[in-house]
């Protein structure tokens, strides 16, 4: 587990459907989709910067809006989420064998 990882909640409101799909595809590479236009990400500082740069390259600053909410250090944050309806599962760090 990386000691410098932090948990982020990323939400976005994109005015154009084509740009919305592009943002969604970018976000799938950085975190786990929670619900429409909301992702939970576990990122190092560098990955967070890369994600923000990738999003900045897609969005139109006048029409679109992205929020990156820093929840805290991944090793010590205790996510308390109230989920109504579908079950919520927080992102867990696990090894992926390729």
C-alpha cells in the first residue's frame, strides 16, 4: 500500500454529451464509478495531478464543472457513507495480476 495515497471524490457536470463520455472514460482510469458522474479515487499526489491535467484538456471551463474533493489520507480515513437504495462499497486496495 502506498503511504502517500489519498481518497478523492470526483463529481462532474459536463454540458456536452461527447465531452461527458470523454470525462467518464478518463475517470475510469483513475477510480471507481459510484453513480452517475461520481467517482471515488485512491491516488498519489502525482496521479491526482495527472488526472486533473487530463480533465482540464477535455472540459470547457465556461460550460463544464468538475469537483475534486480530498477526503484525506487513504491509510487513515474512515469513510462513513450513508447509502439509500443500492449498496455502497468503498474502494479497496487490492493487487491486480496482469
